[in-house]
C-alpha cells in the first residue's frame, strides 16, 4: 500500500567505520550507482557556512564502493564550462537505456543557481559538460532529482534571491520554498509552502525544520501521508534500491552548521561530532554505508 510506504526509524551502532581518503572539503551530496560507483559533490561555498578551501573551485569526486575508500577527482571537460566558478551542491544521476550515465549538478557560480548537465566517461574518469540550465523558477536551488537527461525535479530552499530578503524570510519563518519540475518543453511549480525544502528521492521528500513531507511523482502531486515529525533538522535523503529503506542526513543542532566552532563541533546523527562535522546525506550499497557532510569529511561504514 503506497499510503504505508514509510519505514520505521531504527537506531543502529556504526562500529566499523573509517574516513574516506581524499575527502577534506565536504561531501554535501552523494549518489551511488547500481555498480557501486559513488559520485560525491565537494567544496560547497554557501553563505554563512564554513569552507576549508574558500578560494578553490568545488569538485566532483568518485569512489568505488567495491574497492576501498580512496576517492579521485573527476576531470571536467567542455570549452563552455567555467571550472573556476564551479560550486556544486545537490547532485543526481540518470542512466539511459543504453547505460549512458548523466550527472545533474546544482551549481552556484557567484552564488547564483544553475543546473549543469554532464555525461560520465567511465574509462577516462571524467565528466563531459553538455549544458547549463537556467530558469526564473530555479532561483535558489538546493536538491535535484533527475528523471531524464534534461528532465528533473529541483528544490528551491528560499523564495528570495537577495541575501537581505532571504535572511528575513528565514527569520520570519516564511513557508515559501518550492519544488519545480523542469523539462525542455515545460517548467512548472509542483509543490510549495515549505520553510526550507532541501532534497528528495524516487519519491520527493521536502524537508522543513524537523519534518519530512513526502510526495509521489505523479500527475496530481498529492502528499502520500501527513508530515513525519523528528527532533532534529533534516537534510538530504536517499533510498536503498533493494529494501526501500530511507536514509536521511540529520543535524542535532542546525545552528552549528552556520556557526562553526572547532572547539564545539557540529554533531551528527552518526556520532557526536568528534569524527564528522554534521551529516548531510547517507547512502548504502551491498552492506556498506557512506555518510557525507556539508564542509568536512565523509565516513565509510560496514553495516
């Protein structure tokens, strides 16, 4: 029954964990292909959030979950792409019938919002830039879910673009975040009225404050169930393709993400903050779990 699609929240210990090798400046979003290759967005610069490399462009990393925890930086090709201003945020993959893998990346060049479309070249370990997508209904992008090479759902985490108005939007708790469906032939708002919408999966999950609102991607866009309440700030979410379980990044104290103090570290739902500074996303592959962070490292665990 689709109305009963929510799993129960389970608390589990994570004793068999180690840090990913080569991830030092964030792993804000990640997605694992069915063959175990994991794409990781790193180096996000976002207003009010710590960056360990503020003067360097962001990057997309690749980890093979079948091997070890070492990552490599994917080379980006394409003469029309400005790599110096690359500032990746949410990411999503789409695999065509011919097994071509496309990577859609929310990008913030000069703190604006675009979607960058790449084709993954596995043998060359590179991303070929195909297109930059801009639209007036994509002003403040955060998360993205690809349903085709140029078809996606995108989440705007604010209504206003101006930083001053954005701060008042947050301060007043205005529920004006919204979700957009984009295709080359149609762009429309499909859900709205969220405080701070951030991410989604095969179902679209819009997180605001301590709630998850779940919508299934069909014509009438009605929510599947009443919002789920949690006692921590929700972030990105992924779904186990085998079990259907949802894995959600959560922050016990969201303010510590914006006010970084190395002496009073940001905790996470994975552990107390001594290893990870926050946990934005988690995804599983064949008994292995990969946990990402906004601006810090990534944690690889054997379940």
